[in-house]
């Protein structure tokens, strides 16, 4: 097994877990915070927009089963890559779309993937998702882990606007 990690921010982390967890080769998906300047931030601190953190997911995967470029494809299809200051109903810098790369190989793959999306013409507006170096990742509190499974009704409400966008822009 070739164990690796990837960190993606695409709005509310509640909505970013399930699409990855359901893929073969995914070992673990953790909701958390990254990219800021406060160690071990709480949800309340991050929500106050004072820590610089972004809600994100850290994905541990078996690269022999699913590779990083495949994860990037899944990532793009969960986000609105043309919205720099949030995703769907979640607004603010802590919800901005970012691909956090841990090394040069991930950076090259992320840049190639972004360039392919730009060239595809799928979106009329510019692709504004950032590609940034990974910073320390802090797992969120237990109540935020696997939220979709623990709170299916609330998750369905939170996910509805995102799902409409996915259906309109990525299906068919």
C-alpha cells in the first residue's frame, strides 16, 4: 500500500467528506482547518474570520488504488471553481476553494488539472480556485466529523444548493 494525503478546501467541510469517502482506495477523510496562523483553532474561531484558516478535508488514500489526479477530478466536481469567496450558501474567506499541495508533484498535478478545466470551456467565468502550499492541518471537533452520516437531514439541507450546481454543471 502506498499511503498518501491530499488537502482540499471547497466550502463547508461537511459537504466535502462523502464524495471522497465513497471512492475505492480512500482510507480516511478528516474535516478540519488549515492555512491560518492560529494553532489548534476551534470552529468558533475559524467562523469568526480572524484566524486565516479555511475549512478543508484531509484525505488519506492508497495511491496504488486511487491516484492524486483522480482526487483532483472529484474535487473539481464538488465545487464552484469560479467563486473565490465561498461556496454556495457559505460565504467568507474560511470557505474559499483551495487545493493545498504538499510537494512539487502535487503542485504540478493540480496546476495541470486546473489548466485542463480552464481550457475545457465548461465555465464562462475564470477559474479562481487557488493552489497553495500545505500548512498544518488541524482536525475539527468530533461533531464535525462524518457530519453527513450523523445528521442526514441537516446535511441534505446544507448540500442542496451544492447538489443543484453539481447537477447543472457536471452531470451529463
